[in-house]
C-alpha cells in the first residue's frame, strides 16, 4: 500500500517533534517546512528532531510567504497537513504584534489557499489555542464558549480559526481546528512558564542559579502533556466528518502551584527562591483557563493519562538530569 504523506509546519518545535515520531511509527512519509536558518544549523535549531533527520524530508521556506507554501505543497501533495508553526509566545506578541499577526494569519491563509488550489482533498489541521477564550465569560470552556482574546497572539489564532472554518464551509475542505489548552513536556521552550520554572529549579538545586523571577503567580492554566495532545491532532484528521474540538484535561492549577510542586520534587522550598517582577506581567492577562473536552471524549475517546503532578515531575527531573550530565561533561567526569 502507498505510504500516506504528512506535511508539518512547526516540525522543529515541541509538538512537531512528537507528532513526527508518532506519524513515522504509523508508517507515514513525513515532510516538514522549515526556515533556511534551521537547515544551516541543525544541531541547535533542530535539536528536537535531530535523531529523526535521516527519516524525514525537509523543505526550506517561510510560512508567511505564499510562494514558499505553494511550492512545498505542489512538491509534496500531502494527504494530511498539520499547521503548527506560529509565533507562539504570548508575551512576545505584545512586544511585536505586527510580526505575530503577519506570521500567524498569513501562515494559515497561505496553507489553506495553497491546498485549495493544488490538492483540496488533503486533510488540514490548524493549531488553535485556548488563548482564543481569553477573558472567558464561563468556565469550563468548550467549543460553544465565545472567544474573547486578550493578546495579539490570541487574536491571530481567532483569525486562523475563522479562516479554517471558512475554507471548510466555502470549499468543502476537511479543515479543522484543535483548540488545545496548554500542553507541556521536557521539550517545551525555555520561555514558557513551566519550563522556565523546571529549568531554574534544577539549576538552583545544582548551584548554577540562586533565584527565579516570575510575573503573575495567580494565573491558572489547564496543563496537559504534549505527547498525548499530538495524538488527538492525528485522531481529529481520521474522523469521518470535520469538526473543531477542545483538548484539555479539565483540571486547572496556578503558576504558584506549579512552582511549589517543581521545587518540592527537588527537595526545595519554592518561597526561598522565587521572586516576582512586574516586568513579566502582561498588559492584559488571561487569568483562568480550564477546558471541557467532553466532545473529544465522546468522539475521539480522549482521556488524559498523564496528570498534573506527573507532568511536573517528568519535566523537572528531565531538566535536573540534563544539567547534571552537562556539568559532569564540563568537569571532565564523563
Ligand atoms: O507559559 P506561558 O507563557 O503560556 P500561555 O501564555 O498560557 O500560552 C501558551 O499556551 C497557549 C494555550 O493556551 C498556547 F496557545 C501558547 O502558544 C502558549 O503555548 O504563560 C502561562 C501563564 C501566563 O498567565 C503568564 O502570565 O504564566 C504566567 N507567567 C507568570 N510568570 C509567566 C511568567 N509566563 C512566562 N512565560 N514567564 C514568566 O515569567
């Protein structure tokens, strides 16, 4: 049987790397669209997929450039397209709203438009976000909850959601949005609060740092594991009918609770090390997110297995072991 072809944007990121492994295991031919700079410096910029490079097909280009997108879609003619690439750091979207909106909105429009022109049977997944709910009027949030984005990033994701729905309704394409709540792992970028906490807690334990400075400790998020979430992206594209869906654990915890747990895993009291600085607060904050994933539970059989406590433990221990190894190499012990 002919191998199915998947094209992934954002393949070098946390979700992209797990999804690539998952699809390769399923026998897919996997293609990725990456920036030229990543191909020039694979050890650093492609560290999450470095171990997979000989099993992948990478194409250089920019998602925000229609010609790049058109060319790669024409070359690959994918069966499934996972559009994960974005400027995904909410705080940065306040600093540079123009780039965020440009990359995120045109990236999605370019992908949908190229697919419509070249291979409209391809199934399309758009990485939506719980940030679209923003200052939500009700909790928990589900597919019927009105959007109230609180950042340029959130606004760009609402636009991507609407574009995806419009291509589905106007052209009959199988195009869906996964409204994923926060999902983390040891592969998470260091700028996000969870990884910032786990990497600093590990550094403090090893004597490599003294303090950790954060912003709003009261913000609450519904945190799940990336590896479980990418499986739901795949499952959404295997349904008979296209449908947008919330993926979440249904539990919410504060940044403070995350700190408490992460530090205590390493035998530390977080209050001795964590400071607050206003500069890490956002001009407009999303205070509380918690998802109602009953639709995914019913249609995909979704049930999170990795709980909050296990997620925090996995992340903090991974950072501790990584830094310990780096230290030993530096000191010539191994
Ligand atoms: O980890 P965060 O930066 O993630 P945020 O803003 O919730 O967004 C993430 O999840 C979304 C899904 O809902 C994705 F769409 C998005 O791409 C991204 O992956 O911040 C979480 C919370 C915020 O309320 C923030 O204000 O932590 C608070 N926080 C407090 N101190 C901090 C810090 N966040 C960061 N990054 N750094 C801090 O020092």
